[in-house]
C-alpha cells in the first residue's frame, strides 16, 4: 500500500497535540495538552436558542451552500467586530471566512510558498503552522524570543544571512499577542521594528491572533501589527474557536483583496466554503453580545487559572526549571532541568494520569528536548494544580532513573 502514496505524504508529520488527545481518549487522564477552552465558558443555552432561531428565521438560507468567502452579513460583522477590538480594516481589505484559523494557515501556505522559500518564525512557535509550512517546503529562519516577544534585534541580520545563502525570504509568521506556546506579548517597540524590517525587505507578515482577547494583566498595552500596517503586507488571522466555541469551526482572514482572491480560489478546491449554519449562528452571537460576554467570562476564568498554575509551578517544579509568566492566552511553556527529555517522559506521565505536549515540535530545528507546553484553560483549578504536581514528581523520578540529580 505504501507504494501507492504520493511523494508529498513522506513530509506529513502528525500533530503531537492531536495524537496525544487520541492517546488519552476514554482514559482518566488530566489533559494539559490540547488548546481547549474551559467548558465552563461555553454559552450553551444561548447558542442552543440562537441555533433554533437561525433555522426558524432564515430557513433554507442557513442550511444551503454559500459563497466561498462566506456569507456577506457575517463577513461584515467580523470586520466590525475586529475594528471594535483595535484592528484596522481598510477599504482594500477583504474578509475570508475559513474552517478554523488552521485552514487559513494551510490556504496561505498553498498560495504563497514555493519549495525553498524562507519563512521567519519565532522559536518556539505554533507547531501546526510549522507542520503546514514544512509540508510546502519552507526554509525556516528561527528567531528566539524572550518575555517581550520575538527578538527583533536579531531579525535583520538573520534575513541577510539567509539571503547570502540564496534563500528567497518571503514572509514572517508571528503569534505576537499572547503567544502560543509561551504566553508572552511582543512589545510595541519590537512590533514597530518588525514592520520596518518587513517593509525594507518587502516581506509579508502573517499575524496569527487567536488569543489577544485574553490579556490578563491591566498594565499591558499593544497595537496589532495589522493596525500598524500602511502597505497592505499584514495578513490578519482570527478564530471563533477560543471566543465562542471550537465546534463551530469558524476562523477568518483579513488581508489585501488580491491575496484574498488567491485564497478564495484555493479554498474552492479544498472545501467549497465553511459551514453556512455556523456562520449565521456566530453572526447572531456577535450581534446579540454573546461573543463579548463569553470573552469576558473566559478572560476572568483563565486569569484565575493562570495564577493557580504559576503558584503550582513555583511550589512543585524541580530546581532548574524555568518559564515565562504568561501575560495572556491559554498556555505556558516550561523548561525542565537539563537531562529531561519530555518526549521520552510523556508515556510515564500519561501512565500516572497527566498529559502535556513535548517541546520539540514547537521548534523548527527540533530543539527544546527538555521543554513542554501545558494548557491551563481547560481543567478546573484543583485538577490543574494536581496535574502540575504529577508532572513535577514525574520529572524528579525521571531524573533519578537517568542518574541525574533532582530536588
């Protein structure tokens, strides 16, 4: 059977997150692995009522095929919604509705990347984006980050070195706000520097923004890259998975109309259009304030859980562990002491009743062996604390088994 597969299949890599979710299904495991919203924030009753009304009031329109870019009232509502959150949408921009923001990443790779093109990414960064870009043959240019986001002071030199090697550097991919997996927020000074460099070298910028609605600290101020853009080079991605419900499978892209047209043609080959019914449900939820109320409820819940997580990390993690304090989002990225291989340790942790995502997949070069991503939005606070305690104890026992010192 393997001889029947296309050559492209050889470059496919499993999503560690999806694999872990399958591995832990139907088991009594405290999952800190997936990027799951807390079920306590889902507006279940309101969405049930909206879904019923949508079908009753819109009838065939809600159940029928719809345009590839999405139904116009929903696209207009998305543009108004993000404007209200500080995102600039110009007359030359168009909104494309996608089946989650993951499809948007795939369609952008499909329409923009030639084999060998250089893609600038944070190190670490969102693993599923790396998988897509890798499938289309991208050359990764990895830029480390710190508590203020991407180290843009290293950006221009990295671009020059890539160009000296003959690499066609094409774009920057960044989760600038409430970064996945670290939870840090890029400072506005660095955002400004990033945009200046993008302009100087004529680079596109993909601003992947699922989490900026969940900023926990009151002293945080930031400007969206899309809002800083005066040249039409920023492609803004968002999703309703985190702010309403992932089961609706709705994301969106806002970008220059010429680029959106190319994505539209690609999407026609992939899935024709995203769910019409889901779009109308989300439209009603925006118009009736359900989305904004869900965001605020989630922000308060996740901030409490973030604080519980930090307390547990400080109490339980072995000496030599370190992490960035998440300023927002759903995740923390933990570095365990040298000598721990979190991929090797994972089954040991699952056997003890907890799951996380090993760190290697978040680095384009496969580094980060001693790192892990943990999700703090899903479990209730007591279970979250217990999960971190189990991980910490597992790390200590792993180090002892390997003949390393742990405390």
